[in-house]
C-alpha cells in the first residue's frame, strides 16, 4: 500500500524517506496543522518548544485516530518551529523521533519560521496519511445487516 523511497543518488536521510508512493485507490487524509492547544483551547507549554512539540504530537495522534489512521500510515509531514537557530529545531525533531512518528520513515520537512497562528505558539505539524481499509473481525464476516 505504501512504498517509501530513498533516492540512491542523494545523501541518505537519517530518519525519513525522500518520498512515499501510494497505490491508486488508497484513501488519504490531509490533516490540518496540529497545534499545541489542549481540549479547552489553551496553549500548552508557553515558551517551551519541546513541551509544545509533545502536545502537538499528542494532538496529531488524535487527528489520525479520528480518521482511522495512525503514525505508521503517515506519508509526509511539515514541522514548523518558531526558531532562528538549528538547536531549537533539533530539540523539536528529537520529540518527533521519540514519538514514533518518524518510524515510517516518512517524507518530512523541518522548517524554522518567524511566527505561527496562535499567540505564543512555537510548533505546528501538518501531515498527510494513508487511511487503511477497515478490517472486519472474523465473527462479523458472513453476518448480514
């Protein structure tokens, strides 16, 4: 269903692939940016990009569950970090790696930006994921509705 490709003529990426190929007919989910807000809409981890990244990852997992997918089916992400120095980007990427999101590996871009949509927001992740076909439990096969 998903073929992850690392181009042989390019420098091998450490924990992601250069491209993901999805066979025709696969359902795809294009997720809006996951942000560091809790269920009440309050910013989590003010001033702390690592804590915000943890909340963003948790929210992304919820978004994926809502469409019937998970981290293993993520095809690509864009990770936005309000930062002017690579060390902050690296700290956020460590959270992404630790979460299992990069285990695919999937195609990903890590981007330093000047600001994001919510006051105090330091991290946002957008994602595209395949949505696997639903598996019908064996006892339900053959039952009629």
